[in-house]
């Protein structure tokens, strides 16, 4: 499967540019909105060519007609783990989180439990890269069932919670440095999910504001001192 990430002023423009670059129509791709844009930040989308010749439908996953979205997502992830020869079980938790513009957004979190430490390390990968790829694969396959892009988060060993707490602490420490120096500070490259954590952690801080900068995998959060009125 070929996948590209495109940023533009709006989501629709980013999708149009991606389709033109891939030479595909809208019904031939899966679209994931990584960042909605706004407030001076560009929108970012990931567009993946869907190959109908690839068998992406796990035989054990229930269809929307016979099971809920949570059941479908859980069954797909369980089948992937079985094919990876990883012992573990999956629980699904439905929650509502703030969206990019503050609107409520339903998210299904799939927790992988019962795996040994070696398997957990394998699933997480370096700085969570494997876990993000696994999550994207699950969302892609689920989207083939429900005909829309779902909001499914995959977690293992509570890694995402620990990573979120670490990023929130980092954001607050770097914001303090920005306040003291009066100069902007750029963080390390992060995925869209982790950049959102930083943005949300500092959203209510009146002394600083954040924006994303860069392209694709090199996009970073920049923390700026608040503009003086």
C-alpha cells in the first residue's frame, strides 16, 4: 500500500493535492485527517491507496451488521496479534475526547493486555513507531468495514498514558523556559497524536501559544511566548 502525507491550508486542499500526486480518485484511497489546521497551522492528511487485491479483511472480525464498531475493531486487532504469534487479549473502551477544534469526538481505545515484556517491546517499537503503524493498520481495515475513517487508538502496557504524562510534563517545562527567555522553542519531531497532546497541554496557558512547523515526519511543535497586547 502506498501512503503519503500532505499539508495545505485546508483539509480539502490537502486531500486534492494528495489525490493529484497519487493519480487516484477519492473512492480508491483511505483518508486520515492528522491535523485539522486553523489558527495559523496547516492541515495535514495521510492518504493511502487501497489495494483491492490485498486481503485486508480478517476472517474473525465481525461485520457492522453483526457487531458494534468496538467489536469489529477488537476482532481485527486480535486477528493481527494472532498472525504475529503474540499471546494477549484486547479490551475496548469507548470515550469522548476534545477534537482539534474543541468539539467532542468519540474514540475507541483498544488495550492490549497479557503480552510478555518482549512482545510489548516489539509492539511499541522505537519511540512508539510500531504502535503507531499498528494503529494505522487497524483504522485502515476498520474503515473498509464501516466506509468511513474511525477514531481507534491502540495501546499496550499503558504506554500511551505514560507517554502522554511524559509529554505533558515536557510541554510545561519547555513553556517555563519560553516564559523565562522570551524566545520561541522548538521541540523534537513528533507524530500528529503526540503533537496534539502538547497543544492541548498548553492550550489554557495564557503566557504561551503553540503551532506546528515542518513537513511529514519532521513536523514539530513550536512554543512561542504570548503576544503582548
